[in-house]
C-alpha cells in the first residue's frame, strides 16, 4: 500500500480506502463487516468511510461494533462520517449548525470513537448560509470532535466561497471534497475543481470508481440477481443501468474489456488504476461486499505501474479525453 497526503494537509491516507455505502447492513452484518475491515486493514488501508444516511445510521453502528471487536488502535486508522440526511424532521436534515452538531455527536456514539478524522457536508444545502456551515465545522474542530472537514458533491464555486469565508473570519477551511470519479464521471475532478487544486490544495476522497459495478464487466449479459441494483432503496441504480445512457456505458465497458484483455490487466484493476493515475485523487474508496471481491480490488496496486501513456490514450479513445 502507498499513501498520499489528503490535499495540502499532513494527513497520509491509503491510496485505496474502504467505504460502507450500500454494503453495511444491506449486505454485511457485524461479523462480515469485521472480516472485511480486517482484510482492508491488513493490506494497509487506513481510512474507513461512512455517513449518517447509510442504512439510516445502522451502517455506522455496524462499523463501530466491528472496529471495537477488532481492537485496532485509534492512531492507526481514520474514520469518517457525513451529515445531511439525518431524519425526516426539519432539524434532522441539512447543514445548519444544529444539525451538524447533532449529527457529529450521533456519529461519535454509533461509531464508538472519541473523534472523527474526517467529517463531510454530504451535499450542499441551499437553505443554510455557507458561513453558518463553516462556523459550525470550525466549532467542532475547536471542540476536538473532528480533525478535518470537507464537502461532498459541492460545486466549485460553493467550495471556494467556504474558503473565502474561512480566510476572512480566521476559521478552519475545508480540507477535502468527495466527488464521484470514474471513467464515466469525470468533469468535477478533471475540470471544475482544477482551480481549487492549484489555488487551495484541495484533497479528494473519491467514490464509485467502478461506476456501481459497470466497470467490472458483470452487466455485459444483463443484470445478475446478486447485485446492489436489486436492493430495496437502490432502484435508481437499476433505472440508470437500463436507461439509454446506461446501455451506452455498458457498451463502452465492453470495449474497455477488450483493451484490458490486450494489456493483460483485468478490467477491474484497469478501472481502479485509472483513477489512481490522477494526481488530484487522494484516495479511492472501495465498496466491495464480499471478501474475495475486496481482496481482488486491493491487488490493483500491483498493476498501476503498467499504466503508460499508450494505455491511457487507448482508454481515452473509448471514454473520451479529459
């Protein structure tokens, strides 16, 4: 495992991290979650990603119990949470100072930790002034409840505003953004955020590197029964896959499979390795639901050195250049 700075911070995060979206609770109980976390940890993964919205908090409860059982010392791993969709009541949602405070305290209890290494604003909140959100995050930093805070799927202008507010009022600025990034979803990381990388040193913890399984090749002959597209509450993934855009992506994935076969690199490794070739990626979050799947994904690091300019150009010939 190799490690990269989280943006311009001094925190070193593993190039591959492990996230619990969809898997914990829906596909993994505490025992299986502990097995997955140990596989990742033993391979050098030091960042585990979570959120209050994942399984309505149950994902954090499972991760907390698993980490407690495994007994990893707290100074050897990082854990995150995200706030936005905490419940149905007005005070349980959004990025108000109240909800961010309540969400942080609840995450600490569910995860059974004294502090969060990373705390994200899960989505932008048009009904809350960004200054209120920045001040709330700064307060949590000062209280020792979080170390770094960031955003997820914010627009570049919103992140820049957060930086300006922090500078003006001597508050803690955001450290990282968590965008979706894969061969089919590239614009934010490769275009919109460039000024933030160059000017602010923004870090990124990217998610969905396999485009919800599209870049594994599993959908080339239809939709298998044992995939997340068939889980209750994730019908939107199936709808996207069955749409015209989804069918076009499956077709591109089939062409990418041919490139991977010629290069002698399994498609999964090629998709994950491609993400790691971007210098603005701090860590790529894996979402495996089975031990063998996670072990396979972690082998990506054995192939990254094979990504030369020729291979990258071949990939661009299918997915388009940045």
